[in-house]
């Protein structure tokens, strides 16, 4: 390998950073405060919405992969896509599909084969699911810009939200009137016609009142537009999110949530490998992509919710209810899909702290109906003629769990949990009766784990858990061939903590996991380019990997962060594919940045920052079940700079893919490509780009 190649220097950078941690992190100071309840004295806290400080303390009680993403770090550069927000989150695989809101998301290989929409992970805003009742979710219905932090609970570690899926849960948490500045205004602009404006206002109506109700509010809105790196990739959206809280007393608070989204997105489609290497900015050459009104995904979504928390001595009661409406117009090459989705749910939760035990009991129901039609494809994207499918998809879910965190000593806590899930999936299609089915699924899922503090700031953990996930419905009125629930057992062990060694401050989050799965969901085209790809159950498969997050601050000036994700996902003794790798996932992906901070201090750190960042995929990703065709790895280099001018004003410049690398950020998968990759199966990543932003905060 040439020493002047980007891959070589990417390897040097990553290996040097890991060696720096390996040489010092194990011999750190044991000074620090013990785990305990965080008390914020500057402002009163919400009872229904955890502050980021409280959320970080809660993570320390979880015997498995869990972390908090501080979005203030993300906002030192562009924050538009989910990849912007979660790219450096340990254990999260996320790739933009074409620079818009929609990305490919997987945790521990959840929903591994699905290159559009998403399932296998419970995604929430403020603890309220945005998933439809069958488990599928669309990223367009959530606004990361209106969040203070993201809670990432990987795998069965998301029990508190009733999630036993392989992927776990991702929870975007918004500020409240207690934690947000009175006003925030932000504007971003850059390459490919990208521009975004965001604004929020917040406050506490009666912060000094002794008796009576105390109200707080947080309201945020944004608009984003782009022409896109590729042809036929225009996108625009408008989003509104708000929460309003009322404290009836010191121990009773009720918070109301509302959200509305309008999203309009063109879909440029897949390219062949020849097109990827020559003209990656073009659209798919199919006739359906020529008309602006075709090959698009247009969404309107509204959501309302309430959470009420009551503290009574050693007991904390939490009551929640939500409702979501979702409308989709989706003209694509193989048909025109229109859907209306209604989803309702909530939870009842009781937590009792008595002596060394913290016991939580909860019931989390949800239900929903998707009413939709599919029409034959046409060149204009207009609905004409009789539908080929006219269906009602119904889903119901009942989850019960009990969890006990038993503190053996100041250093060691045992965690035991038991969850029961019962689900139903039913389809009634008045046009295509062959699509109809009515299936029930249920399972008991036990979990046992332990956390042990080596020092007040460093801990190790281990756990073994059962997984459970009922299937999602088939798309566009088609029947899903996956008629069994996905289940399995996950074992994990790891460590997290922070330490100081002279001028160096370290932080780490490292987990090894292994999941042995039964009936894993796999969506793969029988022939290249089929749409939609049928979803089937794989009898036996294995997922294992390493989730690593590192941070290093040297002399309060050199600020480095890295996320390394290694995944090994295989069929197990499969009659057709033996022990081949499951397709769709590069075995290793590394993202890192290193910023030099200097200048006068603002908000507790030097005001200027500048430095490089890298995305490195050193190994190829299989594109079919037979492992006969692979997607190449790549190295992307960027640069970020900015300044907090004062406590009110700040700016940034964010350059990406500065070498203008042509690469595939994602691809579709097939059952057997027989060593040939001439079909349109590749989604190109964006070319060279630069983005600028300015933000004002008034407290």
C-alpha cells in the first residue's frame, strides 16, 4: 500500500489513536464521585424528561451496550441527516442513501438486509415510539435538530422501553423549558443547493411561584431543502415539534407532546457499477425517473402524546399515551402506493426503590392499522385505473416486563428482568386475497446481567438475554414470507468509563456481543433489481461484533473522538448458503475526528476549533447470499472548523469528501448474483461538498 494513499493514513490515524488508549487507559486515576443521583442546582428539572446528566447516570446501571450522544458536539458541524447525529455513536451502523433524511440504519445487524425504511430497532422521540405498530419506521417523521441528546440502548438493553429486538432502541430527547435557551436560531447552507433554517423558543411561565401550577414549554420548527448531489434527488421538509409541561406539585408533572412533519423527497434510484465509477451524480436510467412527479416518497405525519409522572415516597408512577397519523404517497417504478396509517399506544410503569432493590413493572400496549392501495406503474406518477391491491393491515402488541436492579454492594449491581410479548399481524386485501393472513406470536424473554465498578468512574458489565421480534407487514400489499417471529439469545460483555492521566482525559465505551438467532428476517431479491424484495425467515444465523467508542482530550486543546464498529454476521449450517456471510454490511467501519481547540474560552472551552475527520471502510461488503459479489471499501476525508464568538453567536464550516472519492455508500442485495454485478444495485455517496452554518442563542 502506498504511503500517500488516504487508506494508509486512515490506518495510521486509527491505529495510533487506539494505541494511545491502550497504553494509558488501564492505568488511570481512580479519583471521582460514585454513581448516584445527579442534582442540577442551576435550574429545576422536569420530572417527565431526563436531563442529559441524569441520562448519563442511568446508562451506568445498564449491564450492556448503552450510550448517550451529546448533540451539542454534533452541532459543531452540519446536522441535517441521521448520519450527522449518529455517525459517531458506538454500535450504530448508519449510511445516507442519497444525502436526504432517509438512511440505512442497523444495530447489531438488525434489519440488516433492508436498504429502505427500517425495522429491528425501536425509534422514539421523547420516549414516544415513531414506529408503526408492526415495527417499521420512517426517519422522515422525526426531527433530530429539535433534540438535546440521543439515548442509544443496544439490543435487549432497551427493556425499559419494552424493546427486546436485536437492535434495541434509539430515543431522541428534546429539551424542555427548564433546559433550553429562551431562543435558538440556526441557518445552514452549502453544496448541492442545501439550505436549512431552524428556530426554537422555550421558557418557564412561573419559575418562582411557591404554590399552584408551574408551566414550561419548548417549541421548535425547521425547514430543509436540497437539490441533491444526484439528479432527481430534490428534497424539502417542514417540521414542528413542541412539548408543554405542567407541574401540579413538586411530585406531579404532566407533559404534552405534539409533532407535525411534511416531507417531499425524490428518489434517484440505484446505478450500475459502471455508472458509479463514471458519472455517480446521474439518476437511474429507467423511464420512471424522468418525470419529477414519479419516483418519490411524500409523507405527512402528525403525532400527539402525553406523559405524566407521579412521585409518592419510594414509588414513581409513569403514565403515557400517544397517537400518530401518517399519510404516504409513493409512486415508484413497480407501482403507485398510497397509505394511511393510524397508530396508538402508551405505557403504565411503576418503579419502587426499597433498600437495595429498584423494581420496575410495566405494561406497554400498542395497535395500529394501515389502509392502503397499490396501482400499476405509469410514467407520470398519477393514479389511474383499478387498484392491484386494496388492503387493511392490522397490528396489536402487548408487552409486560418486570425488572429488579439489586445492589449487592457499592460496586456491584445484579439486574434481572422478565418480559412477555404477545403480538398479532393480520391482513385483509379485498383485491388480492392471496395476501391475506392472521398470525399470532408470543414469547417470554428473560434477562440476567451484572455491573461492577472497578473505580468510581470505570465499570465492567456482562449480561445474557433473549431476543424477540414479530414480523413487519409486507410492503405495497404484498405478502411477507416471514411468518415466524425472530428470536434468539444475546450474550455481551464490556466496559465503559473515563479517566485522567496527566494532561490527558479519556473516555471509552466498549462492548463485545454474540447473538444466536432463529428465524432472522432477510429481504433479498431472487433476481437482481427486483422490487420489493421478499422477506423470509432464515432458520439459524449468528451475529457477533465489537462496538467501540473512544474520546481523548489532551491539554484541553486536542479533542479526538472515534467510533469503530466490527460485525461478523453469518448463516449457520444453511442448506443453501452454508456458513456464508450475511450480505449488506461491511465488516469494519470507522469514523473519527480530531479537533484542535484554541483561543479565548467560551462556555468552558477554547472558542476556536479546526481539524480533520475520516470515514474508513477497509473491507468489502458482500452483496449476495452466495458471497460472489462485493461492494468495495473506501476512505473519506473531511475537515471541520468553527468558533463560538461569544455565548450567543457561533459559526462552523464543514467540508466533506474533500478528495471527491467515487464510492458506493449503500447497495441492494440479492440471493445469488453468480459473480456478476452489472445490474443497477449501487447507491453512490455524495461527492465533494462544503457546508456553512451560523447559530444564535439567547438565554
